């Protein structure tokens, strides 16, 4: 079973997807709701409980599931007391995040929206007081999800566990008691 991570825009979830894509998945609000057959009255009306159900179905398949950081999405997890981590920058990193988006050639509309809402978004996350929400405020320049010690430690521990389990399995196979007749066919060729 993996972990659920909510990520502030620009925190590096795409980078992590590029480096660990087979272990991580982004569950996008609009796309996955359409796939799940979510009944909507308009493009902005979502069944947030269904969204949580979709995430919980996927959590056994991946080590990390990324979810949106919108209030309604997080409230749905808080209401059901489902643990998640949220990564977000300090307000002092606003300029760095805007510059990174410009460098990545993000649309000007998205950049302007983030620039306008950055401090409000940080304040909203700071105000979350749910016991199932584990906040990771990234205040150091250059600190992103893809180089976060906790995330890298988690992924490395999974890698080491998988390697250890594979080695144990191989050793058990090599040490299993087998009689000679197990390897030999019937002398009559049957």
C-alpha cells in the first residue's frame, strides 16, 4: 500500500513522475472522474467522495498517489480521516516558483493565477488542522518533492525491501529440498 501526496503547484510531482513513473501516479480530478463515470451537472461540479474512492482503489497499485491540493479534495480526505501528506512552499519562495514556471514555459494564465493566489494558497494549507494531514513546508530554495529526504528515503526503503524480498525468495528456491526424481523424467519417456 502506497502513500497519498497532495502537492502545491510547482513542487516537483512531474519530476518525480519522470524519475519514478512506474511507482507513482497522478490522479487528476477531471480526467479520472470522467473515467470513473462521475455524474456531473457542469465541468466544475465533482463528486469528491467518488474521487476518494478512485484514489483508494489505486493506492495498492502504486507507491505514491498524487492528488490535487484544492480545498474540496483535501476536505474529502479529512472527512473520511484518510492519511495524506501535503508538500508546499513557504511564502518566501514565491518568486522561485514563478521563475520555474516561466522557465518551464507554463501558460501565462496559469502563472498569473499562481502569482495572484500564492500567499492565499499557502495560508489555506497552513490553516489545515486535520490529524490525518501531514504537512511538509519546504522553506529552503531548491527543495522539491523529487529531492526531499523523506520521499527519497521512502522510495529507497521500498526499493531495498523489494531487493531483499527477491533475494530471500531466490535463496529459498535454491535451498528447497528436492529429490533427484523431481528433476528426472520417467525412464519410459512418459
